[in-house]
């Protein structure tokens, strides 16, 4: 399944350090990792939140594929209107999530 993750510069730099193969561990105050199911929603977050509230005022949309059988174990959640669909991956599952990323994480859009 193709999914998306809006990120700021700090998170993108950590993704780059991994060779664009994994997302960094969550911070203690971040118990859940929230990838989203469509690019439109990712753009909304990257441009409307990351680019406005991060210290460098930049936001990015990343795109990646996750093994279908693995992601099927997580239920999508709608958190607004019907296009605001995301997975809630517990922080302790992120290592396993990263192990099921197929190929590389790519940046599709940048805002700032």
C-alpha cells in the first residue's frame, strides 16, 4: 500500500540519515506515529501545519510503500472529513513498521 507522511525538516533529516529507508523513533511525548492514506491530506498538514509552525517554516510530503499484509493489521481512522484518513501506529511498533517499508521513502512536495 502506498501511504504518505507529512514531516518537518528535522524529521526529514533523520529519514535522510537512514538512507531514506526508515522513520525515526518517536519522542517520549509522541506515543503514536501517524502516516496518512492520501497525498491531499498529507499536503494539507505539510503546508498548513509544518510550514507554518516549524522553526524553519518548511514542510514536506513523503511517499512510501508498506507491505500490504503488514499494514492490514492496523485499522485506518478518519479524523475529520472523509479524506482525513490515517493509521495510528503505536511508537513501540515503529521498528516493525520500518522493517515493512518496501523500497525508499521519497519526498514528493516541499512547502515553505
